[in-house]
């Protein structure tokens, strides 16, 4: 994957996603198309990104680093910073169109499609992470913590304890 391809991939994933991990399906598809091991790469990137402070979407910087080193991380940062700079012009356009029923329907449909893609990608990642009994237990525990809106530090501490006990 070239620097240009990485930039476009992260930019598109960031622009299509609605924040957080909603860019995950796009990144997974692009990494697969580039011939990289998407599931392994994303699992490692999400792990590193979740133990660092900041928004969930910063896993894209870690993907850039894993794919092309420091240059890849810098390219990913630039691609992540570009869409927020477009917010004001896009909000102006949205405020002109929000009264249109068709525009609201398109936005609703887009939200539903992103949720469906996120559910499919999350299921695929969970399937690939659950390779043994411990993996299945951790995926199930993580899902329960997520559904109960437990703070991320709880999952982190639990994973640390399990890792310490198992090793």
C-alpha cells in the first residue's frame, strides 16, 4: 500500500464514518483489497488505540503506523484532520437542505447502512478473535461490558488481570 493509497483510504473511512469505530467496515474492506491481513491488523490497531487516551477513531493512526511506519502514521493524521476542517461549509449546506424530506430520508438511510456495516464488521472481528476458549470468554465479556456501558478502563483492567493470570 502506497502513502497516497493510505491517505485516500483513511480519508474516505473518516469521512464516511460518523465518529468512533464507524469507519471500521470501510478500513477493513480497503485493507483486504490491498492484500493485507485486515482482521489481524485491525485487532492489533484497536488494542493499541484503546489503551491510549483520545477518541476511538485514532486507531486509524495506528493502522497507518503498522502499514507504513512513521510516514504512514503522519499521513493518517493528516487524513484525519482534513474532514473536521470541512465541517463549517458542510453544516451551511446541511442547514439549507434539512427542511427537505428527501434529504432527511437519505441521512436516515445512510445512518442505518453504517450501523449495519459496523455490526457485520464487529461480528467478523469477534469471530477472528475467538480462536480458543479464552478468546471466546474475552469476546463475550467485552460484549457484556460494552452493552452495559462499562467504562473502558474496566475492560482494560480485566484483560490485564486475565493476561497476567494466564501467562
